C-alpha cells in the first residue's frame, strides 16, 4: 500500500520537474529580437524612402540599440510585399522587416497592418495643350503608369480597368512619371498615385505644363473598392498665382500603410507605432493620418499590438467579458471548489489514518523493547558474572538509544508507555552498574582474604621447631 509520504515525495519530484521544465521551455521559446530591422520603402527620390529615413532614428532609439535599423530603397509596393512574404516563408530570424505599401496594390490580407500613414492621391496628369479632356481619352495614348513592382502602376491599371481601357495598349506605359520633367519627354501624361508632398510630383506640376483630370466615376469606384475613396484636390494645393490646380478636382485616394508579417516581435511594432505617432513626424509630413483617425483608414486586419494601441478601450471590454464569463460559470467554479474541498478532506483523512497506523506500529515496537528490558531484568536477578553484567549494560544502553532514534513522534514520546520504558531503562542501567560495583568489591575482598590466608600459612610454617 502506498504511503502518503511516498505520494508526497512523488508529487514534490513531479512539481520540481514541471517547474524546471517550464523555466527551460520559457527560456527556449522567449522571443529574441533579430540582429537587424530592415525598413522596405521605395525609390530613393520618393516619399516612402523619405518617410523611412524620418522614422529610422526614432525606431532605433526606442529599441535601445538591440537591433540595427536600416532603410532600404526598393522598386515599390509589390517588391516590398514579395520580400515580406519570402522572408516569412523562409522562417529565418536573422532580420525583421517592416514595409510601406500602397493600399489595394498588393493582397494585404496576407500581412498585418501596423499603421495607416497618409492618403495617396490618384493624379491623372496630362499636358495643358493636349486634347485629352477625360480619362476615356487616354486610350492608346502615351501615358506613363509607373515602374514594374510599384504600387502606383497597379493602382493605375486598376483605374483604367474601371474605365474599360486596356493598360497594355498605352504607349510608354512602363515609364515613371519623372520622365515628365524632361523637355524632350515623349509622354503626353501619367497616372501617379502618391502623397501630396512627393517632391518630383510638385516639381512636375509647378512647371505649369500639366493639368490634373477629374475622376468623374469616383463614387462608383469607391463603392467597389475598399481601398479607394473619393477626395478632392483643393484649388492651389501645389502652387499659387496662378493656382495649381486652377479649381478643385475630384479624384480618388488610397492609403500608404506600414505593414509587417504576423510573426514580427511586438517590441518592433511598438517602436514603430511610437515613431509614427509620438514624435515630430507630423511636422515633416503634415498629411500624416492622426492616431485618433487611423482606425477609419484601415481596410485590413491590424497587428494585435497595433489594435491594442488604437483601441485601448477594447482591453477594458476584454476584462469585462472575462468577468462576465466568470459570473456565468460560477456554478462550475462552486462545483470545482466543492471537489477540491472533498479531495482535501479525503487527503487529510488518509494522512490521519496513516499516522494512526504508524503510531500503533511504533507503540507495538516500543512494547517489544520494553519486554526485552524486562527479560534482561529477570536474568539480572540470577547473574553474578562480571562479564555477563557488562553485556547486560551494553544491551540496555543500545535498546534505549535505538528507541530515542526511532520514536520521533511527539504523541508517542508523550505516551505513558514511553515514559515507563525510559524509567525502566534508566533504573535497569543503574541496577546493573551497582551490581557491577558490588561484584568488583566482592572480588577485591576475596582477593584480600586469600592474601591474608597465604601470609598466615607462611608464618605458621616458619614457627614449626626443628
């Protein structure tokens, strides 16, 4: 039958194993920051790259130097998306990635959004002396749509599709709108989707050789595309006297998003959010979407850390849900409490039963030792041999020491039988010691008598006459 002490020993060993194992698992699975954070942007002359350079020092500072933050120029949104997906699929942890992409240009459902950055306006630009009056007139013309891999090219193709225009039929469609800056540019116009502070866009429009077309079916496109919304380019946004544009122009806007993969360390996401919303970035980028307005600009799923950042009240709602769940499950909790109480009661009864059995066993053993001392006492009454007395003394002392070592239970030591046993041992030891002293004294007297008789005999022999 298993003893409760054995069960306790097993449980203690099990708890130690579980504790040590938990510590090892926690240490092994604790997320460690990668050595490098790469911020994927766009071409070096663009707004994505400019924004990346603006937030890099703040992210670096917020990560306390644990990672090297590097801004990298790329071909644009599609290139950034492909690199994020490839890095996530490889499973390598040597570098973490953040990227800026244009909403609607890549399948954002495969990534998580950290923050909406700023609106990007769709600018349909044509020469001022051109006969192009509407977007329908762009069919077959020399219109730049942007470089391969860029978000603006994908958005431009999407816009033309709404108007029933085949983008592949446009001439020079693979060029960048920067070609409009050249005096000998063959282009008649371009479709540019970018922020209103793009330096090359401002330079193109301030030449006053180009005008912006209105997107007249914007509301219909907005209803069909979750990433596009109707917006006005206000009169004089890019220049004054004369104003550019000359009057307010209706167009569409998408959003530049800061995105990452779902596996990115929360500390990186927190650092990025702080760099965007808690420093002086709005001074350099006035069109930056404010933190309070950010949730309304997100058309895809947020990173969990970003969701908690933009919706702090949801954490209170989560706690309320937990409390409601606890209230709904109070019967179950009461049942579990009752079960724990019954188990503890049975455990205590088992311990008391085992203690009683142990006590009875030790008491029987104590009775056995007491009987042994009584047996020695009976033999002592008939013993006069000194060596035998020494053996009795040794046996009684050994019995007493054995009892003191074995019987540690306080209840047993307070029992009358144990007191009787101790007195019996002490009295018996004293009697044996006295008997040994008497035996030694008797032997000494006998020796003296023998010596005296010997001397008397010798004296008598000397006194006999010759």
